[in-house]
C-alpha cells in the first residue's frame, strides 16, 4: 500500500486528469456527448497501456534506438507546444454547421494522437514510468519485484479510471459556463497547454545542456588585452 500511494502521488500530478479534461473538452468541443464518452474510454485505455508499456519496456525501446529521456522530453514538448499554439489560434470559432459535418471516425483517429499522446500521457509521464522501471530493475528479490510491479500497475489503473471519469464528464463544464465561458476556457487551456509544452522543452533542453563538457579553465584573453597585461 505504501508503494501504491507513493507511485500514485508521483504519476497522478504529471498526468493531471482534471486539467487534461479541459484540454480534452477544447479539442472535442464539436463532438456529441456520445462521441466524447467513447473517446474518453479509448483515451483511458490507451493511457493505461502507454504507462504500462513505458514501465515494462520503455527503457529497452529507448536503448534500442539510442534515445535519451531529455531528447524524449524535447520532442514531446515541441508537439505539445504546437498543439497548444494551434488551439490558441483556432479557439472555438467553429459553428453549428461544422459541428454537424464532423464524423465519428475523424474523432476516433484522435484517440491516440494527440489526445492520449502527448496531451494526456506525454513525455513527462513516460519519463516517470521509465524511472520507476529502472528502480524496479534494482529490486533485490523476486517477491519484492513482483509486489512493486503490482503496486505500480494498480496505481496506473486508478489513474486511467480517473482519466475516464474526468473526460467523460468534461461536457458538464460547457453546460455550466455556457458558450462564451467555454470559449474563454478554451483560450486559457490552450495557453496553458502551450506553456506546458515550452516548460517540457526547457526541462529537456536543460538536461541536454548539462551533459555538455564544461570548460575547465577560463578562455584565453584576446591578443591585444593579453599583450597589455604582460607589459
């Protein structure tokens, strides 16, 4: 139980289902309630498998392709920032005619990208799960290793259920605040999404820059300054 709550406390804030639900509402504002419910179920299932896959084979995949976690953060941050910027410019200006012209298949194609990856379980979530997987490999006994994996899977399942609940009832926000309030919420969530992408990029870039070799001595002075200093 202690491991379960520790893992849940580490994963839940990164996934942030209540905050992601507002972004989900922004990207599916033209969809019906039935389509949103189906999307919420698919996103929750996809998120569970993404988190589980990152835990079990994430380290192997990154090592296979030679990808580091900072590079994963930068790439995912770029995708998130672009999605936020696009949503910020579009807003909720689509009308009722466009709402009727959209089909369920168009939204079903969004279930994995971008709704699951990178908006719900993005590079931050993957990095956390990979870190937990590395810790799992360092466990001493097989019993402790199995218990640790089960605790993480239970925490992942609880997170996926929370994603479904938050996404499934996201439309009630639209009913509560109305069209104008939804438009404002869309703009604010788009800006937050863009800032989140920039933050992920900055975190990954900072980790990459920290790996660069540092100069052990001060750079040489220019010729003129060095000449005058010796006079």
